């Protein structure tokens, strides 16, 4: 039985805790536990480094063979302190076998929101041909990859659906009734109009790119929620950030939060180009933008741990509790002026930022984050 002790980690509320890990699971977490325990390995954080459940990026693109949006899972994941990536529709039924096999080489946990189009995102118009929506192939894919496929993805913007308008989403909702999976819906340029999209969504469905600055956004011209969005949220529809290269506006996010509309999930929509060249860079960088806009560090962390795990039904993820997977993120909260840029080149200056130190996967793989690390720790 392999065991690990993380000693004197600092929770975001300032409480110093020890975490005991046995065979990939959290055995106990609380103050002063380590002094009575033995383990093969001890990591002493000396009360100086923060510890949280492993960060979950609920909207990423990490199929290395994608011709459009691709990345290496570990470069987008553990290198930035992220222990789990949820790929949001890069592949459909045609490529899910290849994708799953490729992820087995990664340290980062990878899950898939299966594109309702069997071809996935091999171009930008995967839903322009309704014949690409093949329910039999979809069912076969989720049956073969139960646990890897955790939901479904439909991209509802003009460049994707072509002349089909709202029809692909109608099909997606029919499929969802049969398969009972969470559905993430991308909103972008219309048609279809966002009101048509929102009126079809039901409890547990996820609107991603929720703070985009495009005309098809969640706010009306007066700065208040569109009635269709207000109705959807009242039904239990979920808001996901999905920052991406073109889908996050400081102005929209700030106004939405000013009127009391907050994201449920903070995600990056990361892939190679926007990770290397920005404006995404990392999930930590996106999290930092929400600190800048007035979220507390605790609120931000809940959106990438507990809420992400709960809303995407990721079992045994998202909590530092006995019985949960020993996926853990070590990080600093650095006080430093940081220039932040959204997808429309609007800039803000933050005073604090999240700095990943390491990711621990299943209590066994311990990966130092790339880039700066203020504290030298023995990993």
C-alpha cells in the first residue's frame, strides 16, 4: 500500500492541514495528523504553500491530432497545476477511440464531452451537415468509453451549423433524453439566435462562452440579462466561462456580475495557440482575472474544484475529503501587479495572482509546475 503525507499545507481559509494519502485516495485531511503517521513519502509545505483539491479545467481542447484545436494534455494540464482536463467536443464518435488511447499516456486526467457530430472539430462546420449527427454511432461511443465520456457538446454558432440554424440543438436534446448526459452548448455568432438556444436548455445544461462580447451575448442592449437567459438560469442552466481566443469580455463579465449573475464554472477553452500566445495562457491566468474582478480566492477555487466536479458529474474529484481521489494542486497566491487582457484586447490590472507550484495526480505522480516557483520544496 503506497502512502504519501502532505504536511502543513495551507487551505485558502488559512487553516494549516495535513493530508494523508493511501493507494491513490485521500485517507484523512485535517490539522496535525502527520505527527502520528508514517508514509513512504512526506512533502512538507511548512505552512507556506496553499493546497486545494486538484484544479479541473472544464473546457479544454487537448486532442493532439486535431487539425484545428489541439494541445498536449500535460502541457495544458499538470504543467499549469491542473489535474483534470475536460475536452469540450474536439472529437466525435469517429475519433473517440484514438483520442482515448492517446490520453492514457498523459499524467493529467482527461475526460471528453463528446461532440454530437461524429466528425468532431476537423473543420469549423461540423454541424453544417445533419447527416454528421449519428445517434447510433454516438451511443456506441459512450458505451465503449463509459467514464471517459462524461457529457456531450454542441457548438451553436453560424460558422458551425451553416444553414441548419437551431436544428442540431433540437437533435442534441433528443439524444440527451436517451443518454442522460450533461450537455455543454457553445454560443457564438448568430444564427441561431441566443434566445432560441436558451429556450431549449434545461436544468444541468451548460452555456459556455457565457461572457463573450459578441452580439449574441447573454446581456441585452441595456446591460441586463436577456429574458431568455433569465428564464434558463431560473430553470437551473449553468454558466461556464470558456475564455478562449475570442469568447471573454471584461465588460460583459463585469456588468453581468454587477447585476448579480456569476459563473458557475471557470474554464479556459485552452489549446496550443492561445496557451502559448494568449490571451488564455493557463487556467491559473483565467482564475486570476476573476480575482481582479472581485471574486474571492475561495469563490474562484470552488469554480475549478467542487462546482466543476459536481456539475459535470466527475466522481471522486473536486474535494479534499476522505475517499476522494488524491488529485491535489499546490499553489501560491502572489501579491503582484499583473496586466490582464481579455479576448477583445481590453486590459485590467490585477493585484494578486494564482501561481501553480505542483500537481499531484492520484497521490502518486507529483509534477512540478512549469515557470516560476517561489518556494523550493522537496517533491
